[in-house]
């Protein structure tokens, strides 16, 4: 709640990360953090399920609202402490954006897997298998997790078991933080597509058809 008031943080996970930076990362130092990436999606569209679509409009990527809520607080706390921060490197420049999407096309060709966007199945959106393939192609030998797990998922289970209330975690922590929003919309972090990136969706579509690639989306649940 402290970071909600000070930095407009509305995610308990982000608040914990910010608290860690505040406590343990020295002033005027350097910090490299992880982050997600944009994903090329392929699927069946709207009223014509048999008609495939692909394009930059169907990228799965952080929206401006999400960037303000989940990325900006890291930059804010680091700026306050004089820390030089690198985070969400996939979005750091048009060149980085191009390279991460190009890498995904390479995975389609070599591993015959891809992600879809489905308007009929909004819950069909877990991307862990493909995400692991992308990161493992960049930094081989990552931890092979069977599913999305972490401290917060385990905390949700614990509180549900202890209280008998399925969403006790959300009631105690997540919902109270929803009242906080980022204090400003003037943020330097913007998504830009250069001319080369605009050509990638067609290459992605071609790679899927030529490699006989299969969809590896999974179902998404709270835990």
C-alpha cells in the first residue's frame, strides 16, 4: 500500500519488487531486470473462423496502461535512487523489438510451434511453453518449469486453504491496491515499429504454413 500511495503501484507483485529495490539495491548503482516480450499471434478471426489472420495488430504486448502500471514504477524507484536500470529489453528500441519477433519466426521454423489468438476462447491464452522456447534460444539452459508457479501462486493457495475463501488473497491485497493508479501518463516508454518489423507478420504466417507448425497455447487458471 505504501508504494501504491507513493508511486501509483496497483500490483502486489510489483510492490514487492519495488520494495526489494528500495531495501537492497545501492544508490547510484546499475540494475538489470527481466520482463516480458511481445508475441506474434496467429489464429482464426471473428465471424469467419476459417479465415486466418496475422499482423502487428494481433501482437500480444504490453499496452500503454500496463506499461504505466507494471513497468514505470521500476523506473521511478530507480530514478529516485540514481540507479541505472535496464528492464523489458525487448521493448527498449525498434531494433530490439524486431529481433525478438524475428527470433520467434525462427522458432516456428525450427521447432514447429507457435501461439494463436482466439476470439472464441479468451481463456486459452497461457503462453509458457512458447515463452520458454524463446528464452531458451537466447540463454540456453533455463529452469524447466512444468507450469507457471511462484511465490504469489503458492500464497494464494495457502490463504485459500487457511480461510476457506477461494480469492482471499485478492480480497486482502490485490483489490485494495486497485484504487491506486500511476500518477502521470508522461512516460518515455513507447512501442515503435520500424519498416522492417512491419514485414514480419507475413514471414510469420509463411513459416507456420511451410513448417506445419502446431499451436502450443495452454489454458490459463489462477493457480
